[in-house]
């Protein structure tokens, strides 16, 4: 059963057209960034097509995602590791494939990617982000396990990540958790070809 057809950009009107145009002109459309929001026929891919079902919710949701990916203070490598942990825990192929590409492009090791794909936190990191990555992934893991840190643990995480970092990592996990569930719900298939991701 097809749960969500790809919207044809030639037949979009009103709020859907506005959201489509916003996604096409925003940071995700930057040719210097890996991936992109459309396929070779100009249709939105991944979670973005589903957002057109409800532009009033999809618009703010995609803007949150853009802020987390392109404006956050989280190191790019730490961000991608946290996303891959969420994807691994939720068995979300679209998130996993898309963000594995990005992770490789920014120098995350295959060993680390493989560990995160299994939904596990690596014991160490070989890319110079150990302290920050360990704290961010501890927080992500606790959120995914629904076991928030106690006061002492929260204070320790804040010392490493700062209050803004704790807020941004927790928002990142919540956002990609939401996308993973939506992608799985709508049975969105990954696009293997980089030019169409």
C-alpha cells in the first residue's frame, strides 16, 4: 500500500506551494551541502514531501530542522552522530542512509557509523570530539531510553555542553525522533542515488 504519494510540484497551490518554495530556496537547497530535498523531477523527498500534507505544521517543523542543522552551536560531527543514533534506535532507513552520507563527508569513521547504526553509543571517538560527543550521545541515549539524567548527571552534562548545548541536543533528538516515526509511518523509501536524496 502506498501511504504517501509524491506531490507533483507542477500541481501545488497556496500553502503547499509556499512551503515547497521555502524548502527549495532554504539552506537544504545549497549545492555545497550533501543531499538535498528534491528528486530529479523536482519532487520533495524524505520527510519533506509528507510535510506538504499539512503546511501549517510542516512549515514550522521544517524550520526547526533547518535551525538545528544549519544554525545550531552543536559541532557538525556531534550532530550527525546523534542523528545516526536516533535513526539506529528507530530503524529509520531514510534518516540512516541520508545522514551516513553526511557523516562520511565530514570525516566520521566507518566504525563509529556502524556502531550508531546498531543503535549503540561508541566507546570512544577518533575524530577529536570525544568529550562533547560522549556527553551529547549520553544525553541522546537517555532521552531515547526515557531515562532522563538525575540532577548530578544533568549538571555534569551542562558543564560539558552548556545550557544551550543541552537544549539543542535535546531538541535535535526530539526532532529526528519525530521524523523517524513519520518516515516509518508513511513508509518512505530511501533514495539511494546521492543526486536524488
